[in-house]
C-alpha cells in the first residue's frame, strides 16, 4: 500500500523517512495504533461508500482514492496520540517535581540543641544526604550562628 498504510496482514510496518523516499522504522506501538486506525477508518469509509446512491464503477473509484486518505488520517492519529502522551508525561513530570517534599530544618532553640559544632555537623549531614540544598544549608547555618553570637 502507498503512503505508509499497513496492509491487513501487517506487512508494511514502516513510515516515510524525511525527504529520502526511504522508509524509517516505526515503533511497535505506532505500528499497532496505525494499523488499528487504518482498519477503523477504512471500515467507516467502506460503509459510507456502500450507502452512496452511485453505480459500482464510481464506488470502485472512490475506494481506490480513499487508500491514501486512510493512511494519512491514520498517520495523523498516531502523531496526535504520541503528542498527547508526550504532553501527559511532561505534565506528570512538572506535577511530581512540584510535589517534592520540603524538609524544614527547625531553628535551634536558644537554650540548648547541642553545641555549635554539633548543630553545624547535623546541618552538613543533612546537606550531604540531599535533604538540604546549598541555599537552605546557608540559611540554616546563618540561623545557628546568629543564635550563638
């Protein structure tokens, strides 16, 4: 079949490569989606063509011209589905990044909380474990040192 369409037996499993006339491989998911869309669109067109009040010759001509259209529609459907999946993945990544837990480091109490060295070592350990970034570490260190001076 021309235009990247899949034959009912799944023989043509590659899409057109950009400007080369050769065909670039498609992923299995793209091939399955393309095949399903091609079958569904072709079935719908066949039903519509059968119901038209025209003679058999005109119906055959319509069927012949619909092959390229079916393939184009299926390719468009695959591209839209891939775009929707990429958008969903990006939105999920943004949402999960926004939901990262915030670690609050309590300010040391003026009456205790260990020695200055103990508090600074605890802050350094929290930063080394990834619980504090450099900015949070610097702010907490300022608080610890501010209470001691």
